[in-house]
């Protein structure tokens, strides 16, 4: 039954409702696929096979009675920073070793409410800090894609590398992910999948392990735009437990895909033409604009003058918030504890052994920029820049319906290639961080291939709470490109 894993989420949902196969058969097919591939890809760090089969049996009972919920029987993977009741939740950090929460995150609770089935927890960069999934205490995830004629292991991107790799390799129908500075969209671009970072507040953050609270946002990674729309409809919604959750209606995002894009005005930000960007990225960007023109959209050049300050401002704001959020991990209440003669030594030893190098780096940066004498010079200034970035977008969105940009400056790179150069690694977020700084929705959609045969993505940036428009535009690109985004499955040979 392995061909069942080739079905999109939409096809699986519809097939289950028609009785073409059972939820139990679908889950079994995915569990077999995980067993065959995970040794090579390292996408899953915890399997919940027994729980998945129990959930599938419940779905089959509902399906037989004609009581199917929106995602009835659809198997998904869960990024390791979403709390799952009594199931391993570690944010891929040693400091949360063996932590099993007694509560469920709102986003995953919404998915289970709608009938989805949990296959397991997915690998990620430690505390979502990374752009290559190499900071995980469980080791790096391997991208299912390879360069033509080259067996080098490539990064799937980060921090949601496990989510992106699992979706691309057909190890789940879709996956939850999170995005603080590009951690949904960059991995989606690297793996030929679709990833949407919703407006800040669209999905509840309750039960998510926090990195940077004013930037973090949950979203889905899926194989198609329609699948992403279906997932987002279930994941989103107001939550009284999250004070940053927006009390706005959640539309049927799948239904919003119907109808064309004729008459829409799409902006091309001139500041996103960065020095050193490969010609194939520029060519793809132009091709995307052409596809939109052919579908009746108008393309205009716009300016976001403070874009050049976004990356440095982000790498002050995000570490500052991380420094504050990660202060709670001290070995007292849960997770790792390194015994010592006094409390201060216990704190120091626990954090020294529990946190990886990248997390330590960001905590140190964040503590520094928040310290006396430096708060005004760094953190306060970065927040002012953030306001200016938001104003740039506000002004542009008076002229256009959405913006079209590349998702990443390059295709996937080899594991280990940038690990010793933090600045080069941080530059992977150059096209994505502005969206988080302004709290806007953004989506990455596969649009082409590099000369080496690797996926390349284009990004749409939308107005606040207008995910419907960027989903519709991404759907237009997807139809125009008409690509086969299945990797070669080399791990089976």
C-alpha cells in the first residue's frame, strides 16, 4: 500500500471519505515509509505508531458512520516544539531531555479536534535557532533532494527541517512548523514544498516552546498550496489562553483558492535584488512575475527602503527575547539537572551542558544587548527600526495587493558548509525576516529548479490577515510552473 503515501493531503482526505481505503491502511503505509527512510533522513526523532493506529481506528469508526471531520484520518507530523500531551516534547535540546508535557498545544489540539492523526515528532534546530537543522541535539536532518550526479548530503533548511524533509519525502501528508525569521519558508524552498507563515496572531502560540515571543508563529508545511490552505484552516483560530492571539474570523482558505488573480496588483521590491544573488534566482523571479502577468495581474516596482536594516535588527530583537525566554531552563522544575554543591553551580552546569553552541551564542548576544548601558544603543534602536520596516509595508500595501520576492538567496547547501560561519548562515534569512518583523503573512511556493536540479522557491508577502490572497497567488504560480516535486527516493536503493 506504499502508493498511498504519494497522495496529497487533499487526495487522502477525499479518498478516505469515499471509502477507497481506510485510515488504518493509510497510517500503516506512512509508518512503513518512515521505517524505510528515517535512518537516512533523520526527520523523525520520536515515533507515535501506537497512538497513530489508535487515532486511525477512531477515524475509521467515524468515517463508517458518515461523521467525518475536516481532516479525518489524515496522518501528519508535529515539529518538536509543539507540546503534545504525554509525548516527547524537547525542542531538540538536551536541556528538555525526557520532558513529556501534561497538556496539548492549541495548534495540535485543533488538528486532533478536526480528525488528524499524529505520526510522531519531527526534528528541528535546537529551540528553533538555526537555518540548516544542524543545531539539533539529535543530529542534522538530511534533505531528500540531491544535486544531479552528486551524493553530498544537503541541508533541508531550518529550523523546521524535519517538517520539510518529512513532507518532501512522503513521510507524512503534511506537518506543523513554526517561523520566527523564515523557519517555515526557507525549508519549504529548499525541499520543494509549500510553507506558509501566517499573520502574527493568526495561530495560537500557547503550548509552543518559545524562542522569540513577538516573532514566533505557527504554520503548516505541505506538498501543495491547497494542502497548506486545508491545514491552515484547522490550525488557526482565536485562543483565550494566548494574549497575542487575534480574535478574527478564520475563513475557509481552501475555498479562497477558487477564482483567478486577474486585476490584482503585485509589487516587486527593488531592495530584494541583493548583491551576489545567483542569476538563476533572478531569472526565476522574473519568470514568476511573467506568470502572474499572463494570469491578468499587474506588476509594479515598489520600494521598502528600510529592508537593509531588517537582518541586523532581527538578530538583536530575536536573541534578546530568546535570552529572556530561555532563562526558565535552570534544572529546577523539569528537564536536565546537573547536580552540584550549591544552587548557582547547579544553574551554571545545567545550562552549560543542556544548551548547544548556537543557543548559547544567541543567549549571550541577547543578554548583552539587554544589559545596562547597551539597551538603548542596541535593543531600543532595533525596535525603532522594526517600526520603520512596518511603516514601509503599510505604505506599499496602499498601492499593491501583495509582494513577490525570492524565498532564499540560493538553493540548499551541503551540511557542514556554513556551520563555522554564523554570519553566512544568518544571511539565509535575508528575504524572510522582514515578514516576521512586521507581523505579516508570507508563503513560499516551489517555482523551479537550479542548474543542479534542486528546488527553488518564490515568496509572496501579504497584508495582515490576508492569507487568502497570497494562497491564491501561490496557487497561480503552482499551476503555471506545473512541476513534479517528488525527490528521487535514493534512500530506498
